[in-house]
């Protein structure tokens, strides 16, 4: 190994720059406990075989042992607001119909006709009954059987057997999760610290203001992992270095299913020097896409105020005005930073008072070399006003850049930079002669954590 690499004892690798916890010490309002948690049990320094991404056998193991056992986010309650609204959720070879009933209850059914097996619905939509397009077998929205043409020919069928098979379903934060395993643990347990950490952010009250989906040319884990570390910022997103504390990030893992990264914003990266506070302020407003303003609009940073304080207060004022919420106790961290949680296996959601970005990555049908990436932004609306409807899903053609979805704003360019790496990663993994990734001890610890949990499903 290169003797210039400064090898520290396992579990102690950290950047020397100011840490997220030290930035919290500067907050002038009480810091909530969830931000003070700093938990990253040592995950060792083992290499990660590329087989886990490129081999068909590994995909088949996930298909047989992982996807049938996990709680997976499908859509949001607001996507199916009225009785009869339904959402088709496909994963590997499975198809699920998430339906809102006349009784307002949401249920998940196997999307397959009990006559000869056709999918009952090809796409999400609205209907007051579930009628198979092949011969017309028809179910009520609660899954009970209604009728079929020529009932005289089916005297051998029992009405009870004709109930649509139902899956486990749970909700949190306005998200609808399903689980194929009838013996699964309750969703509340599975989500671990997530509900507690999001106590200040009632996601179920927010509405989907942006909803963009695209097929991405990589295994689902490659895409998912691109959003689990800030280590790639320096090389991949160089335009944001003047206001992104990439190496200052904190990475936490909570139990098997939840991890987070916190990347401080409105401070320059430790990788660059000589950035003045005014530059940090101007660039974050113009380029981050997550601040209260999308440009500096002639604002002058006073000499004795840091960009982090200034933008923190600016966000506090404008976010509070827009939502009608009292944000006097919001920390600068919650007003500024990239605080990103994931729930195993494929769901990620941001904390904070700006739009909360949500990612979902899953295999594209049974293809392990492409995946479906869905990005939402959850927005607040003024207290007391009517909740806006969720926006329509914008499905981008796989050849299109994310900048073709103008609703993503500055995030479109950032996603394009991320996606550019993914196809090349796949190609390089196949060409590689070492056949494994040599992960960073700390900054890539969430990826180690993801694979540790995958193994708990695969190795049984
Ligand atoms: S396959 Fe559905 S009615 Fe025949
Ligand atoms: Fe990125």
C-alpha cells in the first residue's frame, strides 16, 4: 500500500476540519437531540465485491430473499386521494395494486386476476371497481369478488377463494409501504428512529410539488449509493464546493435499517482554501437550489456575519413567512444542511425546512442492469390554506437529461452529474480485474451498512 496514506486505527477515520457537531455548538437555539446523535459503529474495512451489482445470480438472490421480506415504499397517500384511485407498484416480477376503498381505507392487492392471471391494472388510475380487461372478472375496491360474465360456467368457484390476495400495508409520513411477508415485523419497528427523528417535520402534511421518474442505466444499488455519501462532491459536483462542507459530513447508522448523512452547507469545502464568505453566500443562493432565494438579489453580507448565519436567518424568515409556521426554534442546520436519511432497502428522505427531497430506487422489472429512479420534492403550504393536490408524475425518457425537468431547478444538473457516473461505473465494474470496491472507512460507511443488511437477508 502507498506509504503516504495516513492509516488510522479502524473506526477513527475523520476529517480534521470542523465537524458537524462543532457547528451545532454554534447554534443559538436549543439543538434537538436527534441532531446530537453521532453513531457509527465500526464496520471494518473489507472490500465490496462487484458481483453484488453486476451478477445476475446476486440479483436473483435479492429477488428471492430480499424484496419479498422488506417494507418498501410504494407511493404517497396523496397520490390516491379518492375512493377508487389506485397505484401500480412493480418490483422484479411482482406487481401490486395499492387501492383506496369506499371506506377510505388503503389496501394492497396482488395485481393478478384470479381467472387466468392477467394484471388487473396496467397503470395507476381511477375506477370504481377492479375489472379485469381480459374476460371481465370484477372485484370491489375492498378486494371482495363482485361478479363475472357467465357465472353459470363457474359454479365450481368459491366466493371466499375469489377474494383478491392482500399484502401487508403500513403508512408513515404520508408514505405507503407494503410488505409481501405476512409474518413481517410491524412497519413502526422496522423504521427504527425515523419517526422520532422526523418529529419536527410532519411529512404527512406536506404535498408533492415535484415528482420525476427516469430509468437509469445501473443496478439499483449503484444509483442508491450515489446519494449515500458526499465524498464524490469534490470530483463530481465541483460547482458546489464553495458552499458545501463535503468532508465535514457526519455519517450515522441506526440499527439495521436506517442511516443518515449530514453535510453542512454554507461553509466552503475543506478541499479548497481562500474562499471568502461573500462568495459562499452568492454561490449557495445561485447554485444550491435549496435555499429561500435562487440568487443573491443584491443582498450584501455584513462584514461581521458568516454566510452560514446570514443564509440561515434568511431561510428562517422566508420559510416561516411562506409556511406560516413559527421557525424561531429551527436550527441553522435544519434550515440549511443536507440531512439525508435512508430506510432499507431503497427509500431516502431529507429533513429540513426547505423542500424535502425523496428518492426511491428499485430494479427496473427483472433487469438488474437498469433501475427506476424516482425523485420527489415535498413542499409546505401556508397554514390554514387548502392543501394543494400532488403534482402529476413526470416520466422522463431514459435518453433525457434531468435538466429537461425544469421543476427540479438546480437539482437537475446535479442529478445529471450523478447519473453520468452510473453507467460508467457499471462498465468499469465489469472490466475491472480486481473485481471489488475499496470503500472509505467512514465516508462510505453507509454503503457498508446497506450491504451488511442485505447480507442478513441473502445469507439465510
Ligand atoms: S384473465 Fe381476468 S377475466 Fe380472464
Ligand atoms: Fe451527487
